[in-house]
């Protein structure tokens, strides 16, 4: 229980420090986790919390001398002393600047702090300048924009900020927050290696700044980079690793981390949403739906991650639930990329693709790097048979994130639609490489090989086999495998796969033409192989169906009876007992 | 809609254009009299006008000049009033501190134009005609300004501030705060002081400045302190790209390339930058040509860097991806080539600026993905994946049929033909069988040869009907190659054996070659306008530059006209590189054909034509082939010394090219020489090296493999290991037969005859010689036939003196061919054989015919000494000594005998001197 208490205390202080520096999203995150910690019913009394809040400075001084090791699950964590504030009482100017900042008047805030030299003041000034630059950049993007796509607007403050921060760093008068900002600036400028180093430095000395962690995470594009980071062991690192694993598509590892974290932060919405994300990647839609329903119950005005929920609803074709969700987010905040994507999804489900494209465009206008919007828009264009536009949209998605297997898949699909299966194979190969556990991708690739133009059946069989091994939900692969083997004259293999398919259909209690086909083949095959009993079983099962197969089964049975009765009776005549 | 290109050429008001407007105002200020104020003469005034005209021409630039660059350029006017002009410009620009100032400026501009009341203009008043080039430019600027939203005006204002910030701060930092942009400037200078400690930053700027200085010829600014360069200085693109290239390839090619590359060689230091959309496209096309020409010797990283910059500046210019593809293709980077190819076609849908398709007409909704398939087919072909290549090309055929893109179809068919003829017979049969054949109506029963032939015909027909001149020409070439390389059965065949007669058809080859070179005579503007346009505007501005200072400028007043564009081409550039490349290829093929049919002088002539006329447009591999042929000729006719000297220069020239071509040639020459000198150990070693050069895969590099094993057999023969030599030759014959290498078959048979002759088994040798003879006859291999006849004669001769007469007739029948076209060795052999015939003839009487014998023997001796062919030379001297002996001329006999001894000694003393050429 002690560890929870430690986390809680650390977070409490961090929330205040972060919001003091106007790092609002980080402080939001920290506060969410703080509330997410399971409450200790014994200690949870109003007076207790009030005490903590009121005397934070006293406690802080006390804490720095204490060794805080939080040995969860055998990992020894490095204690990171909570930072000392340089002045407990903020200067008047700082207060003014912060108020300006809170009113989003960034330049004004920076101006107020122009002569302040305290670390906090310097940070806030730089941060305000940075944000002012970002704001201006966004505005310019809209003012100067051509068609959707790239624009060359840059944050004009970056150069001067970099100069100042690098000087501060050289003087040694930079705090972890300054380092974070410096890292941010460098990342924007494209010097990723340096940015990574700075961010690591920042999180090592102040681990509670989630914004720094997530910037770092976005810079970890390969597993090797991730492992090479010299990070201190702190419980925040687990959050980071879980997120990084997810980005690197190591979903099971990430899930394990999150589940472990849930032991401490059992009420954290964030963790729940992340788990949902991982489950979504693993295509466990049922679970995702359950999680999101619970999330919405606890946090009804949440917009983050809700587009994923809408994807699940879309996949399950829940019209009313999707429309309800769309309405809800629309009422909450209609100008969020997520909301636009949800509405776009809804229209797409309704088959109104033009409208849906409009909403995806809006999402892209709000955030032109919105990956899912590009991909989804590509899907819509595919539906509208506008393949060049679809190709373009998918390609932009891929350029934003080359690991987006859905977009690669979409590209392949678009080219396949244009009757270029060989060309499409390149894209399917890419997507399969990124997501080898998705049977749909394998099936798409197999179908490409199978087309009459290519007719590379061996390769197709290989792909179907992979698909069958990856928990093929629609059960296409087994049937196809059987059929292809049959086509290539390998009857034993065909029989094997037909049998497997049959077992599966029985287990899932499905019925249909595939069943009839399998039974018919097995019956004929059994007869040809002189396994009459087996053949008879299949034939009798066939008799339950109507149609021409029934007649075929009857004649098969008759033929077998003839053969069976013929031989023994003959032998009986020759050798009387 | 995404997926459709942005409309190019939206006319925006930029700071550069504003300064042009200000200059225009100076040029044509309405209140001035005949010669306006700052100018001392009419000429100066005119020069400013021309300058402005040039600038307005390039106003569609992607990259616009900075203010100091503009001022520097304007110095070209060469007027004494230039300082006033610059000051005026700067002060006007920096006085623009509020949006209202801009509004006023543009209202003033209207005054420059003659209004509706243009009728009452007085004569001596300078007023801009609204319909002139400058007038239209001004009107466009005014219109564009009026269309701006307030945000737009604000942007313009900030841009102007940063536009003149550099110049201002370098001029007078302390004066800067006088104008509206002072706040910014103060900040900037504040930061400049701060950055002193920053090492990284400093290093970068130092680097840039060093680069600048390196490229600088004229001091950049007259107004002292070095300007502050931004971290990314755009003109650096050219700077860094050019020198690296110059280093990597020497010689005049590189220099001429550099000239065309950046428009004007002095451009960089002047801050010249003319990069309109067209020009960039043209520039990229030039780069494309350069990449294709120089192959892997083209600097990868320099171009890559430049492309990166270009992409940053012009994100919608997708051709950059295509260039990246080409670049990595030629540097054998498969992954990146594939990636960029796909990227290019995903973005542009194959519509943007592909040759042969006018950009406007190719605008249907479906895109042109068949071209993507064609390209990816070529890519796989290049990387040696014939199977994938065939798949891609088949798909390209299908898709282009679907979209009825006949042009692409024709090209694809040509590509398939090329593929088939390149990968050859061995592995193609299984290949086409596995998938279905590319052209649906073709029966699979046809042999690969016939398939190829049918395809070639079809593709030729298609190209002809589509009037694709270049394709027709290249198809003719392919056809000629086909006729040259493939031995055909007569079309009609009856019976099992009778039809097996194989022939080649040199007439067809000749016809096809002629047809293909006809292209150059009736070449018209099939090539896209883009090339000419791009290079035109480049050369145009270059010319303007060159003319400054000279008085020529007044004669050529209206240089903008496209009609007299040709006068601006400094070199006869009207034939695009690809065309002359094709024509060159036809000459190369001609040389090969003559080589095969046995006329060395003609082969040499064609190779020479190629090397002299087409060297600058040829790809380096082709050029290496041509040089190789010339050197081989030298070796055969002038001896090894000359050949090796030439080889050395060629090796230097092609130092960066994949060396296999030259390497093979060198080994061949070395082997030949070793054999002649009798160094059989060395010969064997070289032979092994040659064999190693070929690829280990069966069915690939067949020519090289055949050659290596042929030389192996010859080495064994020279070492007198007859049975081994015969075994190798047999194996070689079988291989050649299997892979349909008919020409090699003929020479292998001849070699077998030779082996039997040397082993003293003349009776066995004769059938081989006869077989070789008949092969040569039906394949029209004249020189080889002559040499087979000679061998036959030698065989007869060795059967005894009774056959001397027959042998002599044979030799005489072959002699014209041998003397006309044969190399030194062959000629010497013929002479010796002739002499032998005479000597062994029973009716031979020394005093009467000794003249004939001695003559031919002397010739043989001379030729063999050049070749250092000791064995034969010894034989010749021996014969000579005998003749002299019979004639009773003892002194000459002794001389001949001592020469004989010398050669024998040389042969026996197998010196192990290290050959400097063999490493």
C-alpha cells in the first residue's frame, strides 16, 4: 500500500508544479492518474487530503531527505527527489504572466516576464513564446493553405528559443522543464538525436512530466532506440514503456504492462483507454466495446480516443449506438478531429460517402496529421470508386506514419480494384510485414495471387495457410485452401482442409453452401479412396439438404451399396462358410 | 479533391514582386522627362528596362531572390546610378510599415500605367503601355494585391520586413530602428549577441560562410560586414552539388555537364537563381538524362540532398520522387528505388509530366498507373528479377489495353522484347510457361525465339501506327539485334532432317539498321516541350548575362520571343539526347555486326564513328563497349604495345564505371599475348580469372562463359595437352549447342579441327574443319570461313605433299578475304601455309618461285614479330632458312637461322617477369 501512497503524494505535488508552469496537459494527465489510484478507505478522510494540500511545502522538505524506493514486483526504483521550488512565493510578475497565459495571451505573458531571471519565469516565458509561435503557425497554415496537404509554415520562434535554451543549458541554469522545452524545439527542428538526449535528461530528473514522456515516445521509432535510452527506473517509466510498446506494435507486451499498472492505478481512465487501444489492435472488439461503455459511464464527456470506439461500432454495424456516440461528442465539442471522424464514420456506415468525406476533411483541417482521418477518407474514396483520390489519401497517411498497416492495405486494395494485382502485391506485402497476425491481410494477398491474371496458386496457398494460422474469423482461408488443393489435384490435402473446415463449421454451428461443398467432396473422395464407411457418413449428412446435392448423395450411396454388397456376396458364393 | 494536382501558377504578390514594382516605377515614372532622373544616358535607362523584363520573365519562380541578390543582380546594369537605385529600393521597402502604406504603394502603381486617357500622352513622357509585358506584369501585381485578404496583406508586410532585414542589418544596424520593422530587428540583434557561446550554431554558419567564400568570385557586398546567412541558405544547393560532381568525373564531359546543369556557370556567385516551375521540371529532366548517362558514377548523395531541398520548397512537385527512384536505381539500392517509384505514382497517378503525354490531355479520372507498372517491370528487370519483371509487364499490357493507352502498350511490348532477348533462352522458357504468355493470342507451342520474333513484329507495327518515332527506331534496332544474334530456321519446313538448315540473314540486319537511323532525318518534335522550354529559359537568361557589358544587347532587343529561340542555344542542341543515343546505338550495333560477319575495317569505322560523334550522349557502358572494340582492333592489327597503351587511357577514362567491360577486354588481351609468347601458365591463370568474372548462375552470362572455356581449350592446346583440350572443346560445343550459341559452335568446331591438326591427327581434323566451314557459310561468317578454309588447307598439307596443290587452291580462295580483313596472326598463318605449300610441292623449283615464297615468309615474319608470336615466327624463320639454303645464299641463311634460334630461345625461356598490367 505504501507504493500507492508514494505515487499519490508524488503526483499531487507534480500536478501543482506542472500547472504552476502552465504545462496543462501534463498536469491533466497527472491528475487523472492521481484520481485513478485506488483509494485507501482507511486513510481517505477529507481532513487528510486537506492536510496534504495545505502543508505541501513542509512535507516536501521532509521528503527530500527520505529514501523513496517503491519496490513493486521486485524492480528497485530509483528514487527521484521531488524538486525544490526556487521561490515558494511567486513573484507578482509571474502571477500576472500566468494569468495572461491562462487567457491564452501568450505574447503578453512573455512580455511581462522579459526581465525575470528565475528558472520558473524563464521557462514560462520561453514556453509562452513557443506556444505563441505554434499558434501563429497554425493560423498561417490556414491562411496560406493550398489544397489539403503539406504547407511550409514554421514556428518562427524556434530559432531564437533554441539559442536561448542552449545558452541556458551551457550555463547549467536550466531545469527539467526547460530541458523538455528544449527537446521539443529540437524535435521540431528535426535534430532528433539531440532531442532524445535532452528529453531523457528531463524525464530522469523530473519523471512526472507526461508531455516529456510522450514526446520521447514519439521519437522512439524502433525497438533498438527504445532499449538504448538510459532511463532511470521510476514507476512513470512503466507508463512510458507501455505506450512505446504499443506504438511499436508489441501489443501483448504493452497490454501486460498496462495490466500491471492497473494494479496501482485501478481507476485510471487513461489506462483503460490504452488497454482498449491494445485490444483494438488485437481485434478483440467485444472487449473494446465493454471497456468503452464503462469509460463513457464514468466520463461521459470524454472525446479522446472515442474515434476508436466509433471504429468498433462501425465494424459491428451498430447504427444507433454510433449515432448516439456521434451526437454526444458533437454536443461536447464539435471541432475536434475525433468528433469529425466519428461523424464521418457514421455517415460512412449509412452509405453517404460524400458527407462522410466532408467530415473527414474537416478533421484534417483541424489536424492535418490526423492519421486515421486520412486512412478513413481513403476508404470512403474507395467506396466512391474514386481510386486515384483514394490512393492519394492513403499515401499521405503512409507518409505520416509508415507503420500504418491499414493504409498500406488500402493502397493495395485500391490497386487491386484497378485490376493491377501484381502492383497491389507490393502494398499488401508491406501491410502484412507490419501486421503479420492479421488474417485479413493474408487473405487479401492470397486473393491477389489467386486472380486469373497472376494465377500463382502456390503462393496463394502459402498465404492462405498463414491466414488460417492467424485465427481467421471469417473462415475463408480453410475453405479456399481446400478448394485450391483440389484444383491442383492434391486430393489428400484438399480432404484434410475440407475436414478441418467442416469441424470448424460444426463448432461454430454455421451452415451453408460451404458445408454442402465440403460434404460432397469428402463423400466423393471417401468413395474414391474406398473408405466407404466414412463416405457413407458424409452422404447421409448430405441427405439433410435439399437441392441437387441430395440426389448426388443418393446416387453415391446407391453406388457404394452396390459395390459393397457386390463384393462380399460374390466372395460368399465362392467360399461358402 | 485529393489526388488531383494543384493548379500551378497562382500569382501571389511577394516582396520580390513588390520591389520589381518599385523598380518599374523608377523605370517609367510618369513625371519624368526624356531621360529620367537617376540615369545619365538613354542606354542605361534601356538596360534597366531589359533587366526588368528578364526578371518579370522569371516571376513564376519557386524560389525568389533575396533583396541583396536582387541588388547584386542589378549591378549588371552597370550604371553609375545603381547605388542610388539600391538605396531608393531599400528605403521604399523599409518605409512600408503599415498595411496602409502598401495600399498607397499599389495605388501609386496605377499611375505608372497609362490609363484610359492614354490618348493624350505627350511624346516625351514615359508611360508604360498596359498591354506590354511589363505593363501586364504590373497589372497582374495590382490585381493580385487587390484580391488579398487582410491576413494576406499582413503576411506580405511581414515578409517584406524579413525580406529587407538582412540587407538593412548589414548596412546599418543602428539605423534600423528608424522604420516600422525596428522591433524585430532589435530582437534579432539581441539574439545575435547571445549566440556567441553557441558552438553548434557557430560551426554551421562557419561552414556555410566557408562554402560561400569558396564559391565567391566577386565580393558579395560592397557595404562591408558579412551578411548573416540563415541556417539554410538556398543558393547552397547548387554550391554543394556542383563541385563534388566535378571531382568525380574528369574530362570534358563533366565540364559540359556542369555548364548545362546550373544554367549559367557564374550564376551561383551572383546569386542568380531562376527556377520557374518549367525550369525546375527542365532541370529535373536534365538530371534524369545525366543519371541515365553516367550510371552509377553519378553522385548519389549530392543529388539526394538537392532533391530533399527541392521537396521542401515545392512539396507538390512529385517528379522529385521519380528522380529519387532513378538515382537509387542506378546506385543499386533496390528498397529505396521501389519505395520511391511507388511513392511517385501514388502521388501523381502518373499524370504529372510524363514524357509523351501532354500534361493537359492526360487528365482523366483513372490515372495512368500502367506507366507505373511499366516502370516497375523495368525496375525488376534492372535488378535481375526476370520473373517479377514479366509479371509486371504483363499486367502493364493488360492495364494499358484496358485504358486504351496505346503508347504505353507499345512501350511495354518493346520492354518485353528487350527482356526476352536479354534473359535469353535458357530460363525464359520456364518463365513464360508459368504465367500465361504476355500476348494472349500467342500460342505457347512456339519456341521462345519465335515468341520474341512475333512480339517484336507486333510492337514494331504498333509503334509505327502510333507514329512513335523513337520507339520505331529502337524496335528496328531490337529487330536487327534479333536477326544478328539468332539463327533462324527457314520458315517452311518439311520432313525431319531437311528442315534443320539454319541461316542468318545479314540483309535483314542491314535493313533494320538503316530503318532505325532514318529516325534522325525525320525527327520532329515528338519529345515533350518541356525539355526545350526548360533549357530555353535557362539559356536565355544565361545569354542575357553574358551580354552584359558588351554593346550587343541593343541589337537583340526582343529576346523573349520563342520564334528566335534557336539563336540562343549556344550549341546545336536541337536533337534530344535520347534520339542521338538511339542513333549511336545503331552504329554500335553495326560495328558488332561487321565484327561478326568478318569485316574488321568496317567494324572499326563504325566504332570510331560512335566514339567520336556519340560519346557525349552515350551511356558510359556503351562508350566502354565502343572503346573496347577499337582496342581489340588495335591488338589484332597493330600489336599489343599499341593496344595496351590505348587500354591504359581508356581505363583512366572509365575509372568509375563498373569495370567488368574493360576488365574482360584486358584479360582477353593479356591471355592472347601470353599464348603468343608461350607463357602457358600465365595464360591459364588469366583464363581462370576470366571465368570467375561470369555469374555462377547457369544460363546467365553465356557469352563470357563460352569465351572462358574456349580460351581454356586454347591454352591446353598451346601446352600440348591435346586430349584435355579436345575434351574441353567438346564440352564447350555441347554447351553452345544447348544454349543455341550457333556462332560459337562454328568457332568451336574450328578449334577442334585445330587440335587434331596439332596432335598430328589430320584425318580426324578434316571433318571438323568441313563442318565449321559449312556453319560459317550458312551463318555468313566470312572471316571465320576464311580461317576455316586455311585450317582445312593446313590439314590437307599435313596429310602429305601430294595434297599440296589442293591446299594451295584452298589458300588462294581464302586469301582475298584474309588479306583484306584478317588480323596479323591470320595473315601470317596464311603466308606460312602458302610458303609451305610451295616448298612441299614436288614440282617446286627453287630459283623460279623462291621470290614468291620468300616474299610471303618475310611478310609473315614481320607480322609475327609485331605480335611476339614466337612459335610461328620460329617456324617462318626456319622455312626461310631452308629456302635460303636451297638457294645457296648462306649468309641470309645464317641470319634467318639465328633469328629462328632467338625465337626458340624466347619460347623456351619462359620468363617469370612480373607483368605490370596484371594485378
